[in-house]
C-alpha cells in the first residue's frame, strides 16, 4: 500500500481518522487534514508522525504542495468544496473513503443504500452474515470507517456496508458482490442540489458491477425499478405488493424467495418484531442479501424472528399509563416520518416533529399527519414553516413547543390510551443536538424520567 507520494485524508471525523490510521499502519505518509482546529488521539498522532505525516488544520493549499498524490474524502466533505476542486485541478486523484476501503479489501461485500431503511437493513444483513462459516463485519455509514472494518477480514469474508449518497459520490472501481437500492425520495438536496444528482450518487453503488454480481432493487419504487436497465449485474427485485415471477416478495403474509430453481418461504410476517410497510421492505432486501451470500433459509428465519428494532428507528421506549412511546430520531426527512406514521395502522399518534430544516416539500407529509395524528407538536428551527404547511393541509390540532423538553412534556400531558407518542422529526438534529443519536437518547431519557413520576 505504501507509496512514494503522500496521501491527504480530508476530515478528522470517524471515517477520516480510521482511514488515516490504516494508511499509516501500512507505511504510508499521511496528512490528516481538517478545516478547523481539532485534536486526535496520541496513538494516531504517533502513527502518522512515524512516516513523516501528521494532523494539519487549515491552509490546504500549502499542504497540497507537499507531494500529495491522493486525496481521500470523508463523507462530510462535498465534491464541490473549493479545496477538493483545487486538488483535482492540481492533478491529485480524489476518492471517497469507501473507495479506499474497497481497494484494500479482497473479500465479499453486500452494499446497501437508499434514502431510508439503510441502517435497519444493514443490521439485519450483518446478523445473517454471522451465520456463515466465514468472518463477517458491518461498516460504512453504521459503526466504524469502512477501511478500518475491512482491515482484519480475509478474502472469504462477507461485509455488510451501509452507504450514503455522500460516501458514494467519489467511488471509482467500487463493485460490490451485492448492491441494494431500497428507495429514493427527496433528501440531502442542500448538498446534491437536484434529485438527478442525488440519484446519480446512489447509482454508483452498482455502476461498476459485472454480470456475475447482483443488483437488488425495490420493485415498488418506480424510479428505483427503472434503474434495472442501467445495471450490468443480475437484477433481483423485491416487492411487498406484487408476487413476482422471480425475486423476493410477500405472498399470503409470508416472505418468499423465488429465484431460478429455488422457491422457499423464509417466515411469516407475524414471526417478526419489526412492524410497518417500510420494515417489510427492509426485511425483503435483507433476505435477498442473505440468499445471494449463501445464508441458509432456516438461519435467515432465525435472525428475523430474533431481530428487534435498531436504536432510534421506531424504537419502542416504554409504556406510561397505557400510552406507548417510540423513538424514531433517525427519521431525519419527511419520507421517513411518513413511513413512521403509516406504521401505526389505527392512527391516534401524538407526533413530535421539527428540528434543523432541510427545506424539503412538506405537503405529502402533512397530508399523512392530518390522517394519522391526534396532535402535532412542533419544535426547533423548522417549527414555523412546518406549522404553516400543516395549517395549509388542514391539520387542526397543533402545538408549538419552546424546547425539546417542552415538546415531550406537552405530549405526556395530553396522551391517553389508545394514543401513541412518536418522535419522528422529519429534520436533521443540528439546531439542538450534535446528531440524531444524541437527540434520540435525550428523548428516551426524558420519557424514562416521566415514567418514574
């Protein structure tokens, strides 16, 4: 891996630090660059210094002149960043951290992307891969940097990788054995600007696949279904609505695999703990990954019967006075909030929504809010725009909270059986929290405090 030219890793977050550590371990001169002042652990600083590298904060142009041959981007660094464009003009190769991981890994990959459901699907696939008689790991947008996760893996290993559009922007040779696209709805337009550009980033997950590899697509999402003609891989559709001639689908309330000479029932809908149509899609996609990776049907069934909700994704918190509380802090866009609401077939939802506004269209969500909620409690930076959109769609019962804590208190004050209280913000968390897990944990803490009263 060592090269006579230096490598710059842009961004000192989890992905950047992981990539820099792996490169330095293999004798590469690495400069870990961050736009603003930051600190790194002593062990990483020493590893970088051992090969003439180190942490650099600010003055990217000067760093670029230090014989740099490769720039590795963390997911948070946009492709149109002026420093990235400067590097490209200077003839420096620019790749994503995911591409770096792929170049240094000889094993198998099931890569999963989509606007929503990535974490749940990847987590299920990771549990299925544990049933294989080879090493396995989970990485990418979930857990550690992908380059760090693949380092100890052998060439017969299987990796379940959750990949965001940010991580897929600068892949070049990346070609996973199994590429999954769950869905596509408006999100991250503040970074990609158009749906076309957002979709193009997602398509990179299968762009370099060959005929011996598999592209798993959601048949029920018309846009994603249409991408089949753009993949050179074998196409396996999944559907929760249609019994497919070939693929993975739901029939008679059972999860079914039908592929060439194989026809098998994995388990029934009533056998799994996850609920809601979106989770049925996640399970179908996970079954496809397990099947093509060689996981036995009975092993997939066992995983599905034992799998509980991922933290912060329609996660059951507790019941207070007959009212169930759910943490869906990972619902950071309107489509995921819609899916959360639709999971409660009987409605009667008290919804906590709002946060850092992504400026996406709100009418489709507010139509579902009108149908499913008894009360909408709005908070954060987005509350005024959300309130105007809700009123325009005829939502009648709305409260505006002064703080996150006030929103939870307001829900508790009015909630009674058969209502459920759901945090599904449809927004990022950056106006009040560092990230959605911090927001979700705060919600759970507040709810558990209420339960003690």
